[in-house]
C-alpha cells in the first residue's frame, strides 16, 4: 500500500535531512567515523570477518582467528545473528571485504531507520507530520543516538520507538486478536534489539517497557467509571507484558542462549586491567561511569566538563529541541503519557549521575542484573528518547493559536531573562579573558540567543513555512556543530593516532605472514594492537578490543605468556622494537618465534592434577607439554606406547572455521592434543564414532585415538545455537497466528450466519 502523499513527502524530506547531515562521510573520504580504536578494532573487523565467511560459503559461528579461536556468536557485540548486519554484509561486501565506505553507508542507514521509526511513533501519539518529522530527526541525530559510534549500540537503540509504538497499540486495542498481534510485534522489536548485540540497551528497553506497563495499569483517568475498570486494566497490561517478555526472549534466543553459554566461560574486562568472571556481579565500586551533577548545564552547554563518566555521552541533544521539550511538557501536562515520558527523562538523567544519585545505588541492589549495564551515563538514552517525543509536542505547541495568543508568555519571559542574564555573565568573562569563556561556550550562547529570537518570532506570527524551515535549519546547525563523531582525517593524523591507517599500514607484514606455508598463529605486540585477526583473517592470539576473553585463554596468554603453546610462529612488532626482522614494511616488522608448538601432536602420557596445579605446571616454560598431557579427570582409555616408539604423526587435512579434519598414525592408544581453545559445542568423531573432547593443558582440546591410522573430524555444532534458532524462527512467525486465528473466526461466523 503506497504511503499517503503528504506523509510520503515528509518521510522523503526526513531521509534527505539525514543524508545532508552525514554528507561529509557519505560523499568524501576527508571525514570518517572510523578513527577511534574501538570501531577499528571491533566493528570494522567483525563486518569484514562476516563478509569473508559469506564469500567462503560458511556461517561465522566460530572465529578461528581471534584469541586462539573463540565463539563469534557467543560474544553478543559481534551481532552475528543480526538481520540488519547480515543484510549489510550480503548487499555491500565485495569479494569477501567490507569497505569503510560500506561502513559509513550502514551507519547512515541505521540513523535513517531510527528517524522513520520515531516518526511513526510520534504519529501514533497524534502529532502532525511536521512535529513527527522533528521528533524523528531529533531522536536520530541528537543525544545518544547521534553520538554513539559503536555500530551494535546504534543498531540496538533504534528499535525503542518501534517497541513503544506497538506496546501502545496493544494497550489501547480492544480487539483481542489485534492486541496479541501488536504485543507480538513489540516483542520482535525487543528481539531485534538483543540480536543487534548491546546488552545494556536491551536492559534499558526492558525497564522502559515494564515502567510503561505499570504506568498504564496504575493510572486512572478522570472519566466516569474508569476506576471500576482498574482490575481489567491490570489484567490487560500484565497479559501484554507476559507476551512481550516470553516472545522477545524467544525472538532473541539464537543470540541469548549462546551468549549465556559463553558468559560462563569468559572474563569481562572493567577498564584496561581489571577483569571479573562475566557471570559475577560487578562490585558497586566499579560502577563508576556516572556523570557529574554539573552535567545538568550540558543540556545547553555541551562543551563543559561532564566528570569521570564523560566518554562520548552527555545530556546535550540540541538547545532548541531542549526548549521545545520543555514547552511540549508544560503545554500537555494533563496528558498521562506526557507525564510518563517526562518522568522517564528526569529519572534517567538522575540515574546517569551514577554514585551521585541515590537512585542508582538503590537500583543496583534491587533490580536483578542491572549491573550488566555498568555505564550509568548511557541511561541518557532514555532521556533523549523521551525528549525527542516531547520536542515533537513542543512543535505542536509553538505552532498553535494559543501560543501566538500568549499562552506561554510566562515561560518566554523567564527564558528571555535567562538569555539576557547568561549573555551578560558571559560578556564579563570575555572581558576578563577568563578561560571558561571559550569559543565553544560562545557558540552555545549564539545558538541560545538565536533559538530564543526564533521562538519570539513564531509567537508574533512569522509565516509557518519560514518558521518550519528555520527550526529545522537551526537545529541541524546546532547538532552539526557539536557532532564529534565525524572527524577530519587529516586533523586526526596530525594530532593523534589514526587507528584505521595503522591497521592498513600493517597490511604488508600480514601479507608476508599469510604467504608462509603451514598452519600457525601470529602474535601482535604493542599497545592498541591492530585487530589483524578478523580484519585480515589471520589466526592470532589477539582479537582487538574485545571486552571478554575465555578464562583459560587469559591464564595461558595474559598470565602465563605461553605463546608457544598456542602455535605462535611469528610476532609482529613496530619497526623500532627489538628483534631481527624477517620482513619489514609500513612501520612493522615480522620476527620469528621458533619455539612454537605445532598445531596438533600426540602424547602417550597423561597426568591428572587439580585445576590450579595444571595452570602452575602449564605456566612453566621448561615443562614440555609435547610429551605429557595435563588433565583434571582421568581418561576413559589407557594410553599406550613410549618415547622409544616415537610420538606418532599428525596431519591436518582440512581446516575450516567450523570444521577441522586430521589424520593420525600411532603405535598405540594416544592422546591427540590440538592447539585449539577448548570450548563447549565442539564435537569430535574418530573413524566415524562420536568421541569425547577433553580439556588438556589448562585450555586446549584432547581426543583419544587408537593405534594405527585414524581419521578425526571436529565440528562446531552447539545445541545452544540449534535450540535458539528454532525458538527464534517460531517467534518471528508468531505474529501470523493471531491473523490466521482471526481469519478463521470470521469464516466460522460467516458460515454460521449463512
């Protein structure tokens, strides 16, 4: 069904505004969002790994390149099951590569989708097309959505308008079939949030949905007889919430179940040096990414110091949108949903102050798993979400007849005195040459004065078309001036490390290494090491700036330094580092690491030790694990042979991300040890018979093989993914059920009438 003419025009205009805003990264290579280490070490390589997997014809379930091998889909931030990420990889990758231009296109598309979804939500609230347009581009370009650089975060946060839209429809709908359908759609929105990969956005969305449900059920209007329906409202609200909760988990099960399995096996880093098991509650002392209380002034002055939790995020989402949100709230304060959104905005802002706000400390102890969302400042996401809708109501208010008649005269008078007083104070600071009176604060004051004058002009009857244009133009200029995501490439290279250029500069050294025969791993030394593992598909001991790593990998590599045990043959170092270079280019050199173990070997002796003792022995560089295997449990089969018979032979016949094939030759029962990280979900067959995989040497895989020639096949086929995929498929088909049921009901009714 084609869009109505005026609605279609507004949507096209909305998309045009998004494109205009991101023109520097869409139509030139002079600006980029891929400058910081996080994006270059995580998002960009992960897209490339998925593109390479598609090109080679296999699913990116297991990542054999990063951290000695790890579950690609277990680490939720990779977005391995995200439909949007898959669509981008299938449509925009070329020859197994994902370019920076493609990354920018994806980034802009996500923001365009966010704007369209907010437009639809605003229309559900009854706002005009202009007001919905303004709410859409405020949500997309301002606040957290506009400043978040991580692709999985942006993709996760865009779905809240969709979720709330269908939750509202479900709560308002009297027809039971439609109500269930709308609730199922809201659940799929939460599922898409989870599939995108950001757990803390998922937590915030869940809290928002729960709060909206409780608010709806508890609020009673002044209509006669409304109080008598309180019980039915609670039943309706709780049933909708139950449907959303159950189906949303099922919709994301293909990601959530492997992630829960992964969480049991890994550590999570808090900062650069501190790590906890991923399933362990983070102590409150480390929930420190809160804003300073002075962040309140950052709604108008975005350049002020926001305190220890500054990072990328502050309360600023445009001075004019902020004023409009205040106007929209005041003019529509009798609307229950306006009161709800205003409450969400205020509570979320105070929560973002972290330890400064008692509500943060209280919620930490009372709300289950809230500690997963460690960074308190990111709760500004809900403040900005609510603020965008309220700004849309503000647009309605300022273009209303009552505004021109002076209904907000008191507000405008107070705002005028604030502008005059603030400008006077700033002028004195300029005259005194105070450092606080910098150019960014001056720019904020210019926008402040301009916004006030525009509102005054609208109140005095300026033409609606001119006023609309100026509202959009000034807001775009505000957001563009304080948008630090798109950065000038030349300026970045002149003042700091350009991590994307650094990743490209190591390409020649990587090509040299990949040309060498055999199966081996590479270790990259140095701070902020480039993620050559996923970007170039090189088997390595690192994987960029991942917040997690297997506990066993952490012990063997970070604590013990057993690079040899993980089959490391080459080390990449910057040119000025010590060591004789086999190859050197681009500021990097390749150094041989001759003591590396092979990828697989046979042993005829096993020693059973407690877990801690195993790590102690494995950390000893003089302990030859090529002759003795260390296990926590005894083998089900006795090993045969001795050193005089020779260790036997192992040949790796095939090596794919999710499958490994080997051939062994041994004089007796032996233990095949693979320099591959042990992880649940791998299954092994020896001569066609399913065989147990043992954890060996503190984190490697071991398989008992009989005497003679044996063919061994290992496959990554976790049940967690199979069960999760089945649940996800059922969940995404579930909205068809109420439609089918309704159709059959209508048919039955028609037959009975006939």
